C-alpha cells in the first residue's frame, strides 16, 4: 500500500492539472508498483480537493472502460470507476467549452440511471439495480484525461477519477422496466453524419450488470449509491475525439436523444 503522503501528493497533482488544464506524465511510469487500491485513494484525495476548495458536491458515480471497443482503443482491459460532481453536469443541447476547460476530450454515448433508492454493495444484483432505478436517460459522457496523450493503464485512469470530464443528460427519461436494456440500439452522429452505433449489451452484456458491478466495487470501499444520484453505465460504442466546432448527437431507439456542441 502506498503511503498517505505520496497518495496526497499525487492527488494534489491531479487536482492542479485539472484546474490548470495540463497533462501529467503517467503515474504508472513514475510509480510502477502502484495498485488499483492506491489509485482509488489518490482519486479520493483528488475529489476531496474539489469538494473542499471549490465547493463541488457529489451527484453520482460512473463506470467506464466497460465495452470491448473502448478497452481496445485505450489498452485498458478492466472497468474503471469514479465520481460525478455538480459542475460536470450539462443540460441537453448545451454548448460545452473546450479551451480552458478540457484537455483532450472524447465523446461517449451511454445510458444513465437515475436512482430512487440507495444501493449499498457488496451483494447488489441486477434485480436490485432495476428495483432502485427511477429512470434511464440517454447520455453523452465527455471523457478527458489529465494523463498525457491518453497513455493510461487502469491505475492511471482510476486515480484520475476514471478520466471523467463532463456529461450531458437528455430531456427524455423512461422507466427501465419498459425496456429490454441489452437490446437498446444507439446511433451516434458527429456534425450531422453517422459516426458509430452500439447496443446495450456492449456494456458487460447488460447495463444493469455494469451498474451492479460498480455498486459492489464501491461498496467494498464503503461508498454507497444514494437515492437521486445519476449513475453512468459505460460507453456503448468507441470513443469519438471532439474539438471546438463539433456537434454531437445520439439517438437510442425507444428512449430518445441527446446532443451537445463544443465551443
């Protein structure tokens, strides 16, 4: 286990990189013995700085690197996990600034879950997740890395709050009990042109499985899901790099769409 002084120093580095909008040498290059548990504690220090210094509040959690296309693209072959704060949330159709706000953003099309009940792992099942979910929502997560050139291993991305930048929720919310989640079909468009597509089954076979995994993983660290929180369940398709001027939209059959524009 990494000592607390080093954990604090690395968490502070990531916080400074977030606020300064610059990238760091991978933590795994500098600390080759770093474990995922160390990375999680670094992420907690990083998060605590945001809560204490900037007054941010936790509004949800996220799982990432859940689908094969994303794993192959990043060279990371197990899921990561992180926290959502109030300043990361954008409304459907929003303009999202890049300069001075994001470093190397990429867009992910996802299904978000809005909870109506607390969930505390371990021991959470897919049925528990369904029972605790009020609605599911089409969503863009805009991932961004404080690690230079996205040269990440699992420890780097967990430490970096699962490479989370911001996210955009649709205005459409539906009851997940009315849907066959693995069969949900999403199409993504960039600047009006079809870019990629995916099914709900791309996320660990079922988005419910991914959310249960996240609840159980965070439960091992004593972190619950809380009623009212939003949980991002992972990308259904490959990551899409974006720059200022790009417009992104997605449509999930039977649920609705989501869009944003980068400026």
